C-alpha cells in the first residue's frame, strides 16, 4: 500500500505532471500524423529519456503509448487515414459519420470510449501484474525459455496466411539478436570486423529504421495520393442515447482489448479489429456498420486503448513485451538500468506504481485534450509530406546516433529502413522482428542455462509442469490458424452433406 | 489524383499483424503461368540462410577449456534451421494462398533512397547540420515543395533547435562531420 501511495504521489509533482502532459500531447500529435505510429515515436524519443530519471522516462514513454492510440482516431475520422494502425477499424465508420457532418460526435465518442477502455485496462494492470509476477517468482531458466518461445509463437496466431510470415520474421529477429560477442565463449558472431557490432545491434537504430525510414520510403511512393479532408465544426459530447447504445460495445471491447493486450505479441491493432467484428456480431444495429455506426467507433477505440494497459502486464511482470511499443518501453527500462520481471515488484514497487499512475493520468489528460483541442490537432494533418518527412528523417538520425554516439548505428538504421521496406513490400510485417530481437537474447541465454541445469539432456524440459503447459499452449497457438481452418472446413462439408441428404 | 480507400476490418484482420501492415493486396486464386511470389520469397530466404550458415563455419574456435555446453555457432544454426523449415512451408503451401499483387516500385522511392545516401554523405562531411540541410531542402524539393525560403527557414530553425535542445539541453552529442572535426 505504501508503494502504491508513493507511486500515485508522482501526480502531485509538477515536474512529473509536466512530463506526462508533454508525452500525452506528443502522443496525440504523432498519433494523428499518418505513418507515424506510437512505436515509431517511442523509438525516436527513446534517447531523450536517457537524460531523465527512470520514473520520468518510463512515464513519458507510457503517456506517448496511451495517447498515440487515441490520436490515430482523429485522422481516421476526418481524412479516412488512420494516424496509427490501431485506428484502422475506426475509419470504417468514423469517416462516413464525418461525411454526414457528425465528425464532432464521432470524435466525442472516440475520446470517451478510448478513455474508458484505457482506464479499465490500467486498473487490470494494477491488479493483474503483481499477481502474475508473484506466480512467476519461482520461475527458473527453463520456464523463462518456454515463456519466451510462447511469446514468439503468438506471432502465428494472427491469420493463417500471415502467421507463417510473422514466425519467419520473429525468427529473423532472434537471429539478429545473436550478432555480437557470445557471452559464454567470447567469440564474435556476425560482426564482420566492425567493433561497434561486438555489443550487438542497438534496438533504437533497428526500430527507427524498420518503422520510420521504411515508412518514409512507403510515403515516397504515395505522394500522388491526396486525402480528402473533412471539416470539424465543434466537438460534441455523445448524448445519453449514444452512451446507452454503445455501453455494451465499450464494455465488451474493454475486456476483449485488455485480454488481447495481455497475450504476448498481439497489440492494439489486432484488439481493435477483433473488437470491431465482435461489436458488430453482438449489435442490434448490424446494418449500420460500415455506413457510420457510432458503435463501430466505440468498440475498436475502447479495445485499442484497453490493449495498451493489457500489453504492459507481461512486459512489466515477466519482461516479455506485449507489443512492438512495449518492446521499446522495455528497451527504455533496460537502458535506465531497470530489468523488468517478477523481482521488480519487490525491488522497485514505487517505480511500477508510478508507471501505473502516469498511464492513468495520461488517459485522463487526453480526454480533456481530445474534447477541447481536437480541432487544433486535426490541423496537424495539413503539414505537407514534403516538410514533415524530412523532419522525421532528421529526428531518426539523431535518435539512432544519440545512445552510442556512433555513425555505424545511423548506417544500421538506414539498412533496416531498406530491409523494412522490402519486407513490407513482400507481405512481411516488421513488428515481429522487434519481438524476436527483444526476446532473442532471453531465448538463447535461458536455453543455455537450462541445458547446463539439465546436464544437456533436452528431455528433462518435460519434467517441469509449467514448461510442459507452456509448450502445449505454444503448440496450440502455432497450430491454431490451421486447426481453425480444418474445423471450419469439416463443419462446412458436414453441413453440405446434411443439405444433400 | 486519387483518394485513399481503406479495406474493411474483416479483410484487414485476416492480413493484420501485431502493429504493422504490409504493402501488398491479394487476389483470389493463382494466376496461370506465373510463379507464386511466396515460392520465390521462400527460395530466396533459404539461399540467404545457407549463406549465413556458411558464415557460422568461419566463427573462431573455442578453447577446449571453455568449450562446455552449446558452442557459439549452435544457437544461430538452430534458428537458421527454423527459418529454413518455415521458408519450405511457405513455398510448399503457396498455392493454397491468394496471390499478392505487388506493384512496381515507384521511381520516387528509388530517388528518395538515393537522397538518403546524399544525406549520409552530407552528414559525414558537414555533420548533423549538413544532414538537416540536405534532408529538409534536398528531400523537400525532391518531393515537390517549391517554396525554397520556407524550406531554408525550416532547415535553419531545425538546426538551431537540435543544437539547443539536444547538445545544450539534454547534453547529447550530435554527429560533427569531417569538416567540423578538421576545423576544431
């Protein structure tokens, strides 16, 4: 309780409130800019957090993460272009509402639903993270190995066609994590004589390359596409009738979004898309979806913000990132000398509760910003690409160079920019690479430690119940898309046979 | 001029990933007489993995005294084996999937990639301020912004902001470049 109160006390510190406000405003601004997602911004601004205290740095990144998801809905509604991928489902009904002259009502519902989803998930985080950490307190290297493999396997759980590609990219990330000095033997691996690579690839250059530079190249090919911009007369709070209509959608999506966020690798985008479909399935007004349904905004917006708090649960309790953005927050914690995991809850509980408090504050701040300054934020989209993206490039260079003061890191960033572009071109998402890169070191270290414990007998993995349970869940999550397809096929053929009879 | 059209959430979900997207769209069924791009992709990745496997053969030998457990090459080879297996699966099951429509690379993408090289060259010689000018004015002009005074103002403003915010404010050093190092 003392730690909880100490954590919440940061909200009385004007400096911390200023940091959270700055993170929230930045998050809404970059969330509203098409192409610049919360993960890109967190990666670009990570070097700045080095100069802050651990609590301030993580509060800043946490606020950006919370606010960017909301910011994405502004452009999704007004110009049919989601500022953040997690707002893509919002555009489907938000833009038709804006075309009907109801942009203010759509943004009002987006703001309120986002805040409810976000605050709900922070409370789940406050309760669930310590419980999960307590459960994981007795975990040894074999359990962590199985957990990391489970985290990577979740990459396969989204769609059967992209699942295999996600797994390949995740494995590529694990391979990249092996670059540098092997800690057990001191042998250089894949460094090709470049001394700067001995400590491995920096996470920030890789992330800025994959997200910011590859997006810059994508935008270069889209300069001829001019979005249609709709006006926003005034923000309008949803009516009581709107609340009654959307209550079920917000409740269902908040729970669903938090749960999806807790699962490693599945982030806000997946939560929003699944919630959109579920909101439609359970709605009394299915016909309105796609034509400007207010439930179609409330559901995904509640879910994508609920996923934020959810994805922080495994990140803080286990050190397994719940999404690409939490992978960057994880990197931020490590840079600050804080190693996330169950021990953190005993060693630095005040820091954790400060993170929870900052996320709570950020969710409340963007309600005010969303309702009173959405018109201003909408104007950000008027910045021409020819001015915006060269500026992003400069910040990417500074972000990549900053942590190690190394030009090699800038070249790494450019290299991964091109790799990211090629990957996206051939249907490979760059996000799983981040998961692989972050979890790769853990996978290798815990595997080696486990084998030492087991005297190199791989079969002894199966003598530990938690490991076996995690391996079973891993196998299920890898096979889930194919199993689902097989079940659907069998059901369909059974129905056809029944119809023939 | 074209306006953006978004796919429906139902179709997006099938192609969605964690927090990113891809640049391809799909058409149902294989087109006759053309190799599925996933087969080519799978084979290219297998070839690359074999090349990386070759690199692991050149790792330094581990002294016998510390050669207990997994060697430095074992784990990377294990991962390469997984990628090769997944690539085989991707290529073998390609016919079950829709064929992605991969558009030709827009010439502006090549021009921008070349401009990125120019920005790096400017940074090597003139430091971060050279990179700012090359980026804001060079790429800005390339992307169609014709108001040179505006671009110049932004470049100067950004250079000053970076200096005062990062160097003076946060104490983070920025690339100096050969010229600046030589002059100081």
